């Protein structure tokens, strides 16, 4: 099996942890697996280097300085593997065979990087490749970086381009947890999670796998997260399933928009819970929710509009904080989902502006970390779908 194993800074934070990492790599090699290692800077080295830059420095010099953490890590790991009788070679920017190349815009040059990654992969039966994470190199030889979480990106990208069977992210957490174990009691490991779920969690604060890395995962590449104390690269942790697709999807059935108004609803604890519970207890499925200072809007099947309106009206009558409920139907929803949406400044404008030019009235826009939902008149659904499909 061909495996790319990424060791985070905490995993390499001391000599003992480097020994533990080398032991797990050597064991996998002994079992006949082809291993590429992606190494982050030891501990908080990169942050410490950045803190010491108290003078004016250009981007090129800054990249050279921060690269020293990863450059040290690959040398340490290579030496530890050699001490165990494992043939290994480290790769860093400036090496003749360095794989990760960026173009003039700082974006990964896919064709060149894939070609170089495959060249390294062709020798994995002879040696372990130990690659600096986070770093890249422009065509002119200057050092660039892949941004925050760049070592994760390096690992999954190389896993993809090397036709690896699996990428293992070795970190300081027991895979993906049901909650932050430092905050909630009884947090436990999640055995499996989808790419879509994890990307949304990552963009909302879960520091497990960098969101940028997951855009390189496809259905043929397994990705797993394990704790550095686990000691086995090939088992345990959390498996990340599926792949993140760029798509435009339209709901086939029409929706009704039910808006409940009330003074300063947002500041009234329990109002949202009581309204959504009332619908749920009566088996009314909520497709989406939007809120303002004085309103809460529920989108439900148009077929259930009258039933849902009566349910919400009872809540309005019973609660002094609420004043009225109104219904607008039929509406359509078109959702734009894309792995690179969060990394594209102005993406909402890119989506909405063509619809405005087409004279399509947008009733509502609801965004999540990785998708944009557009609510329009039912009669405008086909034009909205066609216009937004041209974006991806």
C-alpha cells in the first residue's frame, strides 16, 4: 500500500516524539508499504520565528525565514530513519526534485507538481521520501508557502498526485471528536465523517484537517486522522469519507417561506427553539432557516404551507414576544456548492450579480461555510439554475 503520512508540529515537538514517528514509519516500511512523509516544523517553531521578525521584511525573505522549521524537521526525521536502517531522502525547496511548484499567481502549478510527485513516487520502493510541508517553490526558484494548514495541503495533494492509497494525518487529537474535549464532558472519537461535514466544521473552528487540503481528496483516496501516541500509521483514528464536489443543485419541489415577526426576537431566549420544535413535533421538515433582529423565516415544502402556518400562528398567539406570521409561495432554491468557495473573495457578488443582470428577483441568500443557497420565484428556477451553472 502507498501511504502519505503527515506529521504535525506537535507530533514532532521533541526528540522522543520524533523517535515515535520514526518507529511508526519504520514499522510500516517493514510491513512492505511505500511511505512518503510530510513534516511540519517542530512544535511552535514557525510561530516563534514569525514573532522574532520585528523588522521590515519582504515576502521572499519572510518565506525563507519561516521555511527553516520544516527544513529542520525533515533532516531530523531522515536521520532518525537512517538510524533504524531505513533508506530515506529528504526533499526541500531548492532540491532538484522538489515537487510542489507554484505559478506567477502563487497557485499550485498542477501539471508540473503532479509530474514531479509521480517521479518521487516511482522510487518509493527504494526509499522513504521525507518532504517539507507548507512550503512551495516558484518557477524562478523563490520560496513560497501554501498558507495556513499548508502541511495538510501538501500531504493530501501529494497523496492525490502520487496515486496513494491513503493519507494519514498524524496530529495531537484522537481523530475527529464529538466535541472539544477541553470544553465538553464525554467527548469521543468519531469513526467516520464525510468531507462535507468536516470542511464545514473546519471553516467554523475545528482544527483537525485544513479545509484547503480536503479539496484535493477524491473518492479513490482514503484520508485518516490519528493521534501521534497511537503508534500505528495503518489503523485507528477517524476516516474521512467521500469527496467534495463543485456543483449546482436545484430542489425539485417548491418551497413556502413562513416568516414570524416579533420585536427583538433575536434577543428573546427560547423563541427559535419553540417555533422549530412546534414544526418538528408535527412532522414538518424545515429545509432552511434565516433570521433577522425582528424575524425568523422557515422554508418548508409548499404542500405543507397551510399546515405549518397554522402551527406557527398558535405559537404567535401564545407568545407575547411574537406579533404575526406570513407566507410567501411558491419559491425555488438553487444551491451552489464548491470546495474553493471560502477561498474566493467576492464569491457572493460573483453569484448574485449575474442574476441581477438577468432581472431575477432574489428573495433570500443563505450561506454556509461551503455553499450558497439562492431563494427565487418558482417561475425563475430554470433561469437561475442555468445562470449559476456557468459559475462552476
